[in-house]
C-alpha cells in the first residue's frame, strides 16, 4: 500500500488479520520511496501492541497479535506499507488483511463485562448471565482503550436500571484504564429483565467525548487457561436479570 504524507503528520495504524479469525501473526513495516529505481528506505516496524504480554494475563484480553501503533512522518514524501505473516509454516498462503491508517486523534473506547466469578481455587471460568438476586450485588468490570495520548479522567454511568437497582459511581482517573461498578438490588427490587447501557464520558478541553461501553464476554470451557487460550467476544447487549433467588439452571 502506497500513500503521500507531509512531515510531522501523526498517524495511527491498525491492522486486522488475527482479529478476523485467521491464523496469522502479522508484522508491518513502513518505508519511504525516494525514487522508482531506488530501494525503499524502511523507517519503522510495528509488531504486537504495547504491553501485549501483560494483557494476555488479564481476565479480559482486548488486544490481539495484530500490529497496532502510531507513527510520525519524518519527511514529506511518498511512503509504503509492507505486511507479512510471521508464521513460516504458512508461507504461500493468502491471509486477508484490513489496514487502517488515520490521522492520530486523542480518543478512547470503553468496554464492559460481567465479572466472571470463580469457584474456590478452580481456574475454570463458569458461563453465567448477568443475574442479580434481591438484596445482593454483582460487579461489572469496565475497561478503556486510550488512543493517541488521551489520558483524561473518564466518568462511567449505567442507564436503564430497573426499579430498586442502583449502580455505584465510577471515575477512571488519568493513567488508569480499568475500574469496577457495583450493581446492587434492594429486597423489593423489580423482578424481570432489563437491557442496560453503560456510557463513558470525558472532557477534552471544551470538547465532550461520550462513548457507549461495548459489552464483552469470554467463550472458554477449559479448566486451565495456561494451556488453552481463552477466546473473547463482543456481544450486542448487556442484559440484567433480577430474581428472588439464584437460578438453578443455566442454558
């Protein structure tokens, strides 16, 4: 892929291959083209996202092995992008790549997940819907992905709560990318199902950034995550069920 750019232009680069469900560990290089008859001057190589190893150990992994990063154009000119798969056993295959090059703009994304409660010392993560029993509480995990240097505090609120259910306040401070919300039900909370919306808001100067938190879940039935990687998925809705007692059956 070839493009023209001016000096000091800041770009964000995001490549999708593994995220598309393909067997791929892509690596991306950006080079400057001085002339058609001269070799490309490779300027930067982008591989895994920053802090990739630490995200693997998190309860919810928002990253993949696809290249993600930022790049500032050193000189006005013509540049090109080269992408290749690092899995040598798949040389000659034709994975599909989706490349995004955009002007760097401070922003963030928010994600929400029901806390996956574990039984004793068992490493297995049980499948569970977001169920809240009258008189009890359940935690919601909030994660944010900060982009292009965005580091302002983020206020998180829950909308659509049924009668008798409240959510604790949450402000994710500068330098942090996660936090917890606690949903609590009174003894006479309304029994039923509700579709919740979690909204994250921040101020950047005079501009207000408001982003809906995307629900996510883990799809994984192994008792040992150290040997079997967990699979993480986004969902279309965050549904809360309020009941009088814990459910005895899960489907």
